């Protein structure tokens, strides 16, 4: 399996000498066979505030990870800057397996591509461990909104461009790209309002009627629909969502727009092979645990597991795709 590691024994020794990573108490290089050490917790960083889909998914797999690894797993929220604060914390951590994190695209993919963001990391500073879900984007309005179809909403945004506000989870996040795609493809221009701490912050603003349109993911609106707090007008996928079977796709409504957030888990690059193997196996078990899958589906999250190597390849492909459309969401 491909690893983002030094390719020669000399480079590995130099890295250990400089950083001190991978050395045991006696000062010898550690292979990670003793991971995790008894009584030492694993920290799982979530780069967004509690209550959103990223946080919820992490907390659902947490108990299974603890069982598989035989140690405590602590979910730690480090929100801000559209995920950039949390991603910086992940990549700055020692690559010993005791710090891992939830990584979601496009935020983790795009932030290092735009020099104006000042990200201290690139894709190669992460070691992918496994993909969890693909969560399609949606557009929702208030239950009493005058817009009852996607066409009605988009026509209004065409007639009065930049006057209808729409949430995002931060500059160059998934929802920002979705709103930009709508403008590019349908000619309907919304005024994005960025909430850099994540979906829970954006949803709160929508429920408080501070923003007119909730641009979100299926998982963000499933409970809102059940509670009669939102009306979803379209799903940005090729097929209808099992969680929202009555809602048409954008394609059905005549707009060729597909957008989704992919979420998985990663570590700082450079894990010892034995540590990576244990973490990958524990995550695969946790993600595919039948009870976890069922709870995820109840939240509108369809499990779409990929192994570490598959997730790494997927990530590289997304980087190429987002480079091509980055100009749509860059400040002019």
C-alpha cells in the first residue's frame, strides 16, 4: 500500500533524528508495534463545531474505535477558518497514531490550493486512513417560503441577482462551490453568507431566519424535514436520495449540477507502518459496523467506505478537479 513516507532507510533515520518521532524511551527507533500504549488516548480532531455531520459521524464511530484499539478515543472540536484550524492541528501533530482527524473535501482539498488562504499544509502532509461517506448537496428554504420548486427559486435568483442570501460552511467550502456551480450553470446568483465553524452554525442562522436559503448536505436537512423546519427543493446528485425520496435532483429539474462532500479520516503523514495498519483496520471495522451504518442512514448519511489507498487516490483526483474550478470561488 502506498505510504506518504520517506523512501529510503537513510531518509527515515534522518527524519527520526530531527523530529524525535518514532523513538522509544530507550532512544531506539520504534516500529509502532506497541501502539496504542496502555492508558494513552487517541485524539480524533474534528475541524468543525459540534452538532454538524462531521462531528456526528466521528462520535458514531468513536466507541467502535475504542473497542478495536483498546484505548480511549477523544473527539476534539477545533473549528474555524472553514476547517483550516483543525487541519493545521492534524498536520502539525506527531505522526505516532495518537492524533488523527476527520478530513472533508472540498475544504481540506481546496484550502492549500489558494495561496491567499495561507495554509501551512498540502495534500502530502496528510496520510489518508479511509473514506467514510459521500454526502450530496441540497438547497432548502423555509417551510412557508413562497418558493415551492427549484425552478421558482432559481428564477427569482436570476431576476434579482445577489439579493437572496444562502448559507455556506466557509469560504471555498462545499456549499460555496455548490452556490457557484448554480450561478455558472443556471445563471442564478445568490449572495453567499459564510459560516466558518460549520453546518451547525449555518443551520442556526437559517432557523433564525437570518439567511433565506440553506445550502447544505442531505445529512444536514434530514431531521429538519422530519420536524417540518425546512423545505428541500433539490438534491445535487445523479439519483434521488434515499433519505429524501420525494425531492427531485437538479438533473430532473433541468440543471446539470452535481455536488457533494466527501468525508474520511487521516493522520499526519509519516505513520509507522504498524500504526497505520492498526488504525486503518480499526476505522474499516468502525465505519462498516452494522449499527453505525444504520445510525448513519437514519441521519441521511450513506456509508461509502474506501480503504486508505483508495481514499488517497480519490483525494488526488479531487485535487485535480477542484483546481480546474477554483476560480469560481476565489475573491475577485
